[in-house]
C-alpha cells in the first residue's frame, strides 16, 4: 500500500511512472488518495499517463517551443502561422495551461471566432494551428489526447475558378503593354506568381521548349525570400511553340543568372506592385475587372484540358501533389471525359454489330448448359 498518513495529517499517495520516476500527491482524505492512486496506476498500465506537472505549461509557451521545432516550414507558412497565433489563438489561449484546454472550450472558441465575422477559411486556419500545437504536446507526453480534434468547423464555400479563353488572354496581354509576354507565359504554362517572378534565364530550355521550376519568391514582412516551390518539388513544364521566339528575344543579352521577368528598374517583380499598378487596370480595361494573376493559372489548366490534356498531365504541369488535388479544383473541366467514354463505348458496340451483320455471326450469346 503506497498511501500513508503524514505527520501533518495529510494522506500521501505515491506511484512510479513508466520511467520509474516517483510521483506523489497529498490529500485531505484517504479515500481521495486511494482513488487517485488507482486511477494513476490504471493510466500508466494503459500507456496514457500524463504527469500533471508537465501539463502545467501554458499554450503560449508551448506554442513558442512548437514553432521553434518546425524547421521544415517555408517562410510564408511560418509567417502565416505566427499571424494566426497572434491574432486568433493567443487572445484566448496564451496563458491557459495545456491541462485546462478542453474539447468544449475549443468548440466554444471556434464558435466565438465564427460569430465575430471572421471568414470561415480564417477560422479553420486558426483552429488548424491550435490543433498542431496541441498535437505536438500529445506527442511529447504532455496531453493524453488532442482536445481540438473533431471540433465542428464552419464550411468554406469555394468560389468557382475563373477561366479565360484564348481571345481574352490575347486582349489582356495587349492591355498589359510591356508585360504582355508575362501574361501569356502565365496563361499557357500555369506557373504560380512566385515561380514566374523567380524564374532565371538558366531555367529556360527553349530548344526543348521546357521551363524548370525549382525556386519561388515569397513576400514575407515586406521582404522577398527565395525558396523552393510549393510542395518543395521541382518540375518541368512545357512551353508552347508560339511563345519560344518571343521568349528568346526577351532574354537576348541577359546572363544565365538574370531574372526572366523584372520590374521597370530591373529588380525582382513584386505582385504587390504589379497587380495594382499594371494588372488590375489592364484587366478592368478589357472587361475583366476583379481578375487576379492567379486566375491565369486556372486559365492554363482550362486551356490545357481543352487541348486534350488528361488529369495526370495537368497535375504535373501545375505541380500539384496528387491527381486528386487537381480534380478537387478542376473536376468540372473533365466532365466531357465522361461523354467521350460513352461515345467510344457506343462506337465499339456499333462496330461489333456491323461486323456481325457483315459476317453473319452473332456474339455474346448464352450457352445452354443442358445441351452439353
């Protein structure tokens, strides 16, 4: 029996955790001490014992430790995590011990964020960051489970992607003046803005009509940071033949390490300047108000599918992690594939029937097993 009465008349219960470390708690009543001891021993045997002392650290302190451990994050993702922590997570949770975070309280927090008028996507992102912080605590043995799991979240209504046709691309490119080539390049290769703005001459292979996407720019706190593309994977993207001569003339005289597309002063092209000063006015002038440079990526997918590209080809072109991701965004573009499958089946059956009429044979009949 490890429950003993102390000289101060308190009852002390002692256990040893899985590592052999002794842990003691004191109670006014013997029954409470025995109950705690039994519960703790049962938790240890199940493997979900949590030392209360390790769960006293606050969410704010633990979040800082978690962020320091995320060495794999791209600068843009790290910045977004920090904003979510500062604006949505810390006002409620910064000084709360991990042991006091409950499912009900997390659900109530999500409800308050939603009621405050935040966009559903913002609420979901804030919840994701808190859930990641708490998951780190579970893995470190500070919590037995993640109280942020399975919390109901507001639904995000996805906006339909914008797709331009060839004529609209041509008009927009004309309205963008010296940046017309950039518009056509984005609309027919599908590169992300950061990938195109970081593209260097050495990554263009105009003989093979390929561009190698290996790096990307991101704006973090007003500074341009060069890193890997999204998903950290390089890819090779085809360049339509009609763009090759224009690209060759555009990069003539540039060094291999020079950027292909630059600002008027020769420096890196920033979307925060290019979009309001060049792109938005040009788009509005041709009846495409509200269009963004990212919509040219959607356009590239649409034009590629219209030209006969399948899901896998579009996935590789856009650099999506999986074909399912491509379908999540562009499923509507592949609707005609079903009609094409049905038409090809019709043609196959019609060809078979025509062959049977010509040869006087029949196919697909049932065999009468009773005559065998």
